[in-house]
């Protein structure tokens, strides 16, 4: 396993649309392991998408299990994820490994239904809410070339300098 280089804004590759995964093989599983290690290496990261490391495939990992009092499904590898339903809206603060110096207020659905495959190609379905739903929506946006910067409530009053991690 290896920690991969994370692309940072304004790298134009972050704006590209990722292609669906068609082969579920050992090479995919090895990449997922590297992507997971890269996420865990990031300060406070709860998710990562393949395009953030320059691989334009529809793969994300989300793991909110380290956050206290946050309902979650644990470690989720989501290949070719599709949000099929959403309900309610809330404003929340988001950060991103690809935008390391800023956070911002973004409107997201409070509850979503998600269909995806795992790294072995098995179908999975999730009902997500709260912070975990927000994290999944954030990562799925990366697959469509979107950053949280594209969804700020207001560029003037809802973008903030991130505090520095040590």
C-alpha cells in the first residue's frame, strides 16, 4: 500500500468527470487499498474520491466511524455510486483534502439513499443521514468534477481560511 499524491485546487483534473468502473479485479482492490491509506493519512479526513489522486474512475471511500456521536455505516467503499433519493436540506461546514487552506458552508440533503458496488462488484444500498450523508454527497461530487467551492452558499461570506493542522 502507498500514500498517493492528492491533487489540489486549481488543478484542472479536479474538474473532469470520472468514468464508471467496469473491471472488478485485483488491480482495482490494490488501488482501493492505496486510496484508503491516502485518506487515513489526511488530517481529519472522512472521505476521498479517486479523481483527487488523478484516477478518473467512479470510486469513493467514506468512513465517519471516528467521529463521536455520528450515526454511520463504518468504512464504505463505493464504486459507481448513485444517489437515488434525497430529502431535507441543511447548511454545514465542509473541508476537502484538495482544498487544504479553506472550509466553507454548503447546502446538502439531510438524508439520501445510495446504490453502489463494493470493490468486489457486489451491489450495496445505504440509507444515510446527517454528517455521513453530507460526506458521501461531497465525495460523489468529485466524480462529477465538482468541489465544495462550486456549492458555497455565498462566496463572499461562506468561505473561511482553515486553521492549520500540526
